């Protein structure tokens, strides 16, 4: 990776770090710095990607629930997770009995 691209990635990661509210947008499952995609093609341009299970039409969203198109000059890209094998809650731990699921739940035990 060239020095310029490495600098751009670091800058974009710093911007993402300053904006944890992006994860609070309804429907956003994850965020990361990656490249922007348009019509299924990687443009190679860095962006802050917001991952959702299903994209929603802008018409149906309140302005407060919309993702910005860019933040601090870094474009935002909404990526729909569309793997046919992945379903919310369909994980190996979710198939375990409830009493075991409680023991393996995330968090810090004191």
C-alpha cells in the first residue's frame, strides 16, 4: 500500500473513532473503514462502511434515523449483508440450551 493510501486509511479510521454515533443509527450492525462499492463494483476509494441487514428506502426514514452521506470529508457507504447462510440469531451458541447460553454471554465477570 502506498504511503498516501496508508495515510488516508489512518485518517479515515481516526474519523470513524471520533464518531461512535454511527453505530447507533437504527439498523447498523457494524462499521469499518473499507472501500466504497457502486453497483457491485469496488471503486478502490476509501469510505466508512456501515453494515446493515437490509437497506431501507429514504422515504420511509425519519431524518434522525438516516446515515450521513459523508462525515469529516470521508464518504459513507451503506453495505447490505446478504449472505443466504446468515440469519440474525442463527449462530452455534443460539442452538445450545438456554442455561448454557447464559453462561457464555459476553461481558466481564467480576
